[in-house]
């Protein structure tokens, strides 16, 4: 099953809140764009829009203690940096909610707007607008 079909299966469950955790984005920082926060948080934002649900996207951070344990050579120290946390909350219309934590700050962001204010976004869009109509029809 392709990833897109997996997302489609989740969308049909009509979830209101989706939680999708990310690892730290501090590995290969600056060297592998696809492993960075921009690409991966875009996936979370698109999930919110396509699924018409709130997405809570927590993100792990790398601490000084973790670096001390895992980075025993200079090369490893270059590949793994402190921080890498980019936790976000997205509304069903894709807009960010709450305050952003610093990449090395552990905690949780609080939504800046109550969820019921944006609940109407679910009526503004329908998953069929995002390609689900292209699924093969069964006889």
C-alpha cells in the first residue's frame, strides 16, 4: 500500500485530531534538506488540510547529554547537533496554531485559538478535492 493510500485510509476514519510525532531534525542539519523541519512539517500541514483535522506534531530534541553519549568522534559531532525540535500544531485549514518552541526547548505549545473557532474549516473543503476521486472504482 502506497503512502498516499495509507493517508486515504486514515482520512476515511474522520479523525478530528491527528497526532504524528517526528524525531529530532538535528541529524545531518544543513546537509539533507529532506530530513529537515521544512519538508516534514509541510507533510504535517498537508495532512491537516487533506484530512480536515487538527494535527499535533510533537518533535524530539537532542540534549547535551545525548550528544555526550552518542557522539564519541568529531565526525559524529558534526552530524548530530543539539536541539532539532520543531513541535507544531496545525488547524484543519493548514494554519499554525500556538506558539513555537525554540529548537532546543522541551515543552508543549498551547493553541492560540480555541479549536471551535476553526472547526468550520471542515465544511470548507472535502477530501474529494484532493485526489481521492481518482481511486479505482470497484464493480
